[in-house]
C-alpha cells in the first residue's frame, strides 16, 4: 500500500500559514501533479481542510475522479503567534526563538502553537488508518511542515531535527511512503519529487516572484 504525500500548490499569499486559495500557478502545479500520478491509478484522495490543500486535491482529482475526503488532522503545523506574519517580521519578532530552534536540540513548540510531536499525535493515526481502508494507492494533499515531520518520524530521525529534511519543499511535490505489512511500518521511498515541474522554472519556489 502506498501513500503519496503531496504538498499543496502555490497559494495567493506569502504570509505565514494564512488560509487562502491557490493562485494561477498553483492550479497549474496541481494539474501537472494530476497528470503525473494518473498512471499510478490513484484510488482515493485525502486532504487537509485548509483551502489551498482542498483546492489542490480538487484540481488534481480531475485526472483521477476518485472520492475526496477532508481531514482537519492533516493541517499544517500550527505556527501560533507567527501566523499571518511575513518572513521578515518573523525574523525580527521571533529572533531568539528561531536561534534556539536552529540548534535542533529540542522539539520546541512554536510560540502559542505546536511542536512536531503534536503533529505526529494528530496525523499518525490518520495516515496509519489509511492502511486499513483497503486501497492500495492514496494521494494525501497536505503541507510542507507536516510532510517533513512525518518523514522524520517514520525514518527515526529525532523530531527536533525534522527541519533537516528539505529546507523548502516544492509546491505539489510528491513524497512516497510504502506500508511494510510484515513489520507494520512505513518506509520512505522518495522525498520532494518535483520532476513534473522541472520544465517550468516559474512553477518552482525559486521562480516565485509574487
């Protein structure tokens, strides 16, 4: 059984974790994702309830035409007091926290928000629950922080160090987990795969000019 963890498409804001819809490039990314995974014969799609994840799932699902289930437990990590702020504002206002976080010594909760262990507590039961659905190939549209946390958790990396996995995951990138039934655990088969976007530099994070 395989789970394709997908980071949502590009949204209409650069502010931290604001609940906004996709921009035009985000819909293009989602279409390329849908086309890329079409040969995999996706049997179901699950997504976070945040708008950018829901719209990505809907756009990609035009290629798959399968049931779409929305799960709030698949939301992005809660950044607490940082949400709605720009990167520049966060760098100034939370400089001490970011400095401590960069040491990767402790699984620190974002001020007023979650730590990585909180994400595992809500997301792990959902992802492992998908193993029991009877489906063999499921697309899960979620968020960069959650994908990095769960990849760290399933590969045994200390949660305090989840940020070593992909500084910037590409929008609509694919991270593949495979369920090892014998040992009852996920294996990480690929991470941050964005080959379907590479022909379009404007769709990569390095090309995000807005």
